[in-house]
C-alpha cells in the first residue's frame, strides 16, 4: 500500500498533531532518486504501521511546508515526534538504514 500524502493545508493535522511519530518524505515527481526511494517508503508505511506514520509531501505543490523546514534537495525525509522535527535524512538509502536512524526516536515494537 502506498504511503499517504500530506499537503500544506493538512500538514498540521497530519503531522504536527499526530500521536504517532511521522516520517515525511519530501518528494517531487521529477526527482529520479525520489522515484527510486518510493517503494522503500511504501514498505516502511506498511511494515511500521501502528508505530510510525509515513507520509509523502510533494514539494512543488506544497511550497510553504517545504520552505518552513528548509528542504533544499530531494529526497529529504523528516521525522516528527510530538510536533517537532527530530531527525532529517537527506538522500536515498535502504530501508534498514532509514530505520537505524529513526529507531532512537520510535516506540519499542510490541
């Protein structure tokens, strides 16, 4: 199942007020590395459901949020916990490496 989308209009509700940690994939349709990363993002969304919410934000369609978090290149992933940006990952990487970086910020799996 593909990761859900968020927008400038829904970001506060989807991300900042989420009871779960949220990984936001700042992406663009023209970004080749983003397209390569997309299946990994989708697998994380499925595999971490209940522990981590995974959302995609189209940077071209949502410039306000993109500017607010100073996203300068893609792919960029931001982990938000309790409404705060706690981790930023720039560039493509395998799912295990993403989870390794996020693990200190996530609840222990049940």
